[in-house]
C-alpha cells in the first residue's frame, strides 16, 4: 500500500502520527550515511515541481530530505527507525506557508498570462536565501513563459492578480481520474498520464502541480513582479508574494527614505531628482577632466624645464595631486627630451607615494627592472613592470626619496 499523502488535500496539517512501514540504509549517491524511511501516511511533501521538500522531524530525528522514488514518498533520516514503529511527524508550517504563497502567486500570474496571451509556463523554481544560521531570509518565484510581454502588460497582469487576491476565491487540489481529466482544460509543463493532481484557483487557473496549496487567494496576501527580461524567445519573470513581498517592500521603503534624504526630494520623485543629480555630476566630471587636462599641460612644461636644468640621469618629479593617467602622460610626453629616467611621484599618502617611472629607449645601460628591485630594497617599494616602464608604491617621505635618487641607484 502506497503512502497516504495528507498534503495533497490539506496543506495545513503540521503534525501526524504515522507508522513506519520500511526502513533501510540508503544506497542513493550522496545519501549513504542516511536511512530511507517509508511510512503509511505523511505530511512531508517531497521535492518536486521546482520546490524543495518540507522540513521537520520524526519525533526528535531531523528529516534531511524527502524524495518521491518509484511512486513512494521516501524520507531520509540520520537515524534508523524500525518497521512498525509509530512516529510523530512534524513540519515547519511557517516555511511551507511562505512557499505556498509564492508558488500559488506564480500559478495566478501564469494563469492570467495564459488567459490573455496563450503563453505557457515552461520553467519554474522557488529560489531561497538563507542566513548564516540556516534560517530563511527570503523566497522568490522565478518562472519562464514562452512569449514576449511588455512592461505595461505585466503591470496589468500584476494588478489583476492582486484583485484576484482581494476577491478571496477558493484554492484547492483535486485528483481527477483519467476520464475526468479529459474533460478539464488545465495547464501543464509535462504530459501526465497518471496520478494527475490539479491545483485550482477558482475562476483564474487550473494547473497540474504536485506541491501543497493554500485554501484561498487571500492567503497569498500580495504579489509583486520584481524583475523581468527577455529569455529564449519568451520572458523570465521574478516575483515575490505574501510575507516575502511585504519584507521586500519594507526594505525598499527604508532604502527609498534614505535616497529621498540624500537627494532632498519628495516621495515618488527620486527618479527625477536622481536624473537632475546625474546631469550635475556629468557636468562636474566634464569640468574636472578639463581642469586635469590644463593641469597636465602646465606640469608638462614644468617637467620639461626640470629635465633641461638637471644633469642627473634620474629625474624625480613630485606631483602629489595627479592620478596615474596624468603621471603616465607626463612621462610619455617628456621621455624623448633627453636620455634620462623620469620618475613621477603622485597620489601622496600618509606613508609615501605611488609612482610611475619610464626611460628614454636609447638609455640601454639602465634596467628599470633592476631599478624596481633596488627601490624595493632601499625605499620599501612595491611594484614592477617592463624595461621601459615600471609602477608601484613607495613607503618613504619626499626627502628620503629625493636623497636616494641624487646618487645613481
């Protein structure tokens, strides 16, 4: 006799006294340390249909996994429970309820899409995020439909779904015979020839499904499509429902309040304020680029004079406030002035500088790789590069660096 699936017709039973009918050491790959336990009845829904199995206990023994194997509901436990033993099954009903909210919301959305566009649901799973302690942080439903839908049409579908939720229509499951199923129009991703189970949202959807379902649409509470994009010729939609939609709204509300404060704008005007800020930032960036260009030109002239005036092979040039791009430009624009090594110190920090060094290609007797090694030893430098250019950082002050390069390293 196969296990009675209590969850098929009543998803709110959270405890059940069952009798173990079989228990054996598992030979399933990855489950070799567990026992496979079958009972005469169960409230544990197995993994399937894009949804994970229920979580809970047999007495005080944790149920590790639940799978339907060859038509049997198999519970995987760490401990052996002998046949004919009575056990108290207990599930985490709060977890099941949140899953049902998101799963039944997916049924409702896909049913409305199918009714309006004729598109089918060709993929679905519930995605769960867990905290470090294993507790559930959030659930979202991810589904694929096989046709394109505009943003405006999705808004309309979402509104209709929430109207259906407010109407508090019944949700229930039936197990029709093959003859009865032939007379019912229903959605299904698979061609199911036996053991068909249909979840019905009265007046909105009929869908083949193996997962527990709510009693009414009002229990969904709320549904929000949080993301959508084209996918394999159709659309991939992500939604949150019920408690998870409320948690998501609270998080977005708090984030929006912070954004309103930063942008000094009213509720509902963040996008406009952000666009204005973006224009200002773009203008400021263009002004900054222009000023940096002017500064670089001035520094190039100064560096040319320094190169002409100094006889040393090593020209050390301090330009604290420039960046790496400007430093490289200074070297590239002056490297052909004389057969010298130019070392630009820039972006001063508390303990030193960043640097870029380059040399005239005719200066073959000096190796910049060797120079980098000496700088690491004498100036606590980091970095490296090629024979033509090296870069890195130096943990030394200006006087120490200048004194070091007065003599040929």
